[in-house]
């Protein structure tokens, strides 16, 4: 479909999303998937130790992922206004994931499965409506890096 090396991540992702219904579905579903992804990562902990002394003890992988994405969207890669919006979005999604786990303490894992599956089904349906395959079929890394930025920034007219 495209020569992915010649395009910025957002230009790459834009090629797959021109239908307004598909864009709306992605605007709703991508944040839901990010929250679910953070919920899943919260189940795992990252720890470092040196000679039986814990250096970092029990940091959940959702926090690690939050820092990685926020680093990616820093002003060295993106314009400052875009960086601030994306970093705030990820912090907001992280807080939504924490609140979701608190609110549905006994059932949050099952509900996360349901939301995650429904969000993916809706996104594939959006691509069916558009008549275009998903971006992740050509570049899974660019799709997962670009999708949150595109879903948030494109409706705002910032990209």
C-alpha cells in the first residue's frame, strides 16, 4: 500500500483513515484500547535487584509504558503543543485505567477483556465501512505509535 519509510508516522496512519465514520470509531475505540492495554500491563511488575538489595521494587508495567509513550511524545520528536496534548492524554488514560480498576475491583479483568475485544471489533468494522485494511497490516509498530496521536490530534485539526 505504501512506502512506509518515506512517511512520518502520522502521514502513514492517515492513509488508512479517510472515512469520517471510521475516524469517529477510532476516536472512541483507541483510547478504550489504551486503557485496556494499561489495565493488562498493571498485572505485571518490573523489579531490579543487585545482590539481594531491591533497587526498584514492584513497579507495574503500566507505569513503565506510560513513561515510554510520554518520552516518545516529548518536544524533541513532536511540536510542543502536540507533546503536551499527547502526554496529558496518556496521563489521563492512565488515571482512567486506575479508576476503572478501583470502581470494578472484583470484575475489572473480565470487563477489560470485553471492552478490549469490542473496541477491536468496532475498529475492524470501521475499516470494513471505509473499504481499507487497518494500518497495522503494513506496520504494526507505526500503527501502535501513531494511532493514539492520530485519534486525538486529527479531530482537533493539529495534524
